[in-house]
C-alpha cells in the first residue's frame, strides 16, 4: 500500500481586525461577530467559517 499525503487544509482565517469591543447590540465593533461566535471560532469547520464571512457578517455590517 502506497501512502499518499493529503495536501494541507486551507483553513479559513478569522475575520478579526483587532478592534475587539462588544457593542451594546452584542456584536463586535470590528468584525461583527457575537461573543459566542468569537469564542467558538476555532471549533467551527471551514464551511461554517466561510458562510459567516461570506454571508452573515456582511449582512450584519450592512444593517448598522
């Protein structure tokens, strides 16, 4: 049996921009994530992270 290594996964990076302050509405002033999303980010799979970055966070930003 021949071992073929898998290419490294392309993890989705955090949307954090270093402006870490929760606003009164519970969203981060910099990345628009909730405290639960920030805390759970490392446990999310790449598909969940990408959905947040592509769909959820831009929609939240547009509503502010």
